[in-house]
C-alpha cells in the first residue's frame, strides 16, 4: 500500500559465495578422474610390451617325396579248366594251405548270386540260433555291456574311414550283437523264432535252386588273391635286386598280359612273405639313399596303411634318374590289391620346437632367440634341425647321459619376434 514501510525481516539475503558443498563435489570429480587415469595407466604399463612374441610349440616336419610305385610279389597263377563266375571262399591276402578250397566257379551269374545268398542265409540262421540260446540270460553288470556297445560302435565308425565292404559288414554285425546282449540283460523280450522260421524257408528255396559248381583249390601254401591283373610276370621276383635301373624303370610303363592269356586263371597265390616296391626318383632326391636304409611308405590314394620298408637296391638309370627297390613284409587284403600306385616315401621325420626365422639372432657366436621371462629378456640358444623360408624346427641337444642341455629354448617359451635394443637381462618397462 502507498506509504507502507516494508518489514526489514522479510527482505531477501543474497549470498556472496557459492555453497561449500558444490566445491567438494568438484574436487571429488577431479580426484575420481585422476584415480581412473592412474589405474588405466598402470594396467597399460603392466600389459604393454614393446615387443612382438610367439609361443614355442612342438612341430614335426618330414623329408618326403611322392612318386609312382610298382608292386612286385612272388605270384603264381591258379589255373583251372572252368568257365563262369568266380566266387572267392577266402579273403584276399589270407594265408591258405596246399589243397585248401579257395573259390568256386558257377556256370552263370544267377547261380553265383544264388550261392552267395545261400551262404548269407546260413550265417543269419546261425546268428539267430545263438540269439535264441541267450534268451533268459541276464546280468547285473550292465556297465560292461554298455561299454561293449560303445566299443563296437567306435570300431564301426573307424572302419568306415579305412575299411572295405567286407570288414564293414563284420563290424556292423558286432554292433548288432552288442546291442542285443544289452537289451537281453535288462529283460527286453526278443522272440527270434518267427525270423528263424522265415530264414529256414528261404534256405530250402535257395538249396532247391542251387546248381553244381567247380571247386578251385590251392596248389601250394601261400597268400590267396582272387584277381589277376596281367602284371604278375613283368619283373622277376627272385632276381629283382639284380635288375638294372632301366629294367626297373620300364616296369612303371609296362603293359599287362592280354585277357585271352588270363582266361584260365582263377586267382593267384603269393608264395613268399616279402614283397617289393619299385620306384624312380630324380638323382638329387635319391642322393642320400643307400641300401639297408629304412623308410616309411604311404599309399595316399588307397585304404592301405603305411608300412616300414628297407632299401634293397639303388640303381642308376640311363636318363640320370635313380631306381629304388624297397622290401616290405606285411600282408593283408589292402596290400594284396596294390600294383601301380602313388606312393609317398618318408625318408626322415624331425620333431622339435617351431621358431620364427625373424626371431633368430647370433650373439657372441651363438645362434639363439630372445625370450620374455617375467619382465626380463633372456637369451636362449637354439640348434636348428630343419629350416624353410619362414620357420625353423629346433631340437635340444643332450649330454652323454641323454639329458637335455640347459640354456636352450624350451616348449612354451615366449619368443621375441619383433623388438629393438634387445639384450640379455633387459627389463621390459
């Protein structure tokens, strides 16, 4: 109102300074930034290393070459005056005695197929009869039976990679038998009588339709092979080590005998245990090979496993190459089917630690590398056993007692590949 005097107690007071609390908040923020920055710096300082490193791990390299090989065995034909379809009775590569039945010959493919089915039905009947005998049997040790199932299944899977149809069928049968035994042990009801009745009826039908056949027997003991390829006489088995280099090389280009000449052949027998591989190498590759050496032979395009072979002969050829004769003494179905094959000859195998060539240095006449040990740099010696353009394989020498010498690079060492001003004992900061 006009003329009214304001109450001095109601007048607003304006502070001359900011509140003390806001200044504290500002100080806390600065301190927090400093603490975080210091922590980041310490983490970076601890983890930062001004060097590039690689871990020393195991590595294996092979001195090997891949060439064509020709297989020579002590083979003799099994001849018989029979024509028709041959059905082997034994597996290729199986050892037989003189006079053993090795095959049967039928006049037609239908008769041969009927015989094969007849044999299969007989095997099935034997299986289900044995299953019938197991009925009522039980065991509390189910874990053992489960382990048999797993083992049989694992063997079957492995056989699918390297096996043949014959071996796969055998492994599949093992799986079925293991599973059946497991089911019976837990009280599962299985009645094979209906299946047996069906198989026996099928057996009678096949037996009624079966015809005559000619039985082929082995003339002498040996390893039976059901097929012939016409290369059996290309090189003389008994004198192969005395053959010239050109004669050995010619076997790789040889033509097989005509089919007319092989019509009466019902398979063959391999008499001797040893068999040979003939191959031709360039002179430089064969320079370090000598008679008596042993090496590993692989057959990469077949299911045959690698074998150890002995060098029986090293013969020069007229074109400057070198022919080798290698002897082996393993025999099975896979080896029995080999003739002209791609072979991989492994002369040597070196196992050591893989070291980047960029890390290798020479210090006071010693070849070695720098490794990170904690926060220190340490120089360790190396002994190179193999080297290419990028990496070396290093081995550790041993003393007279066979113990590894100290001071050499070790497995899992952190090897410095890139860095400057490196020396033994330097502290990484």
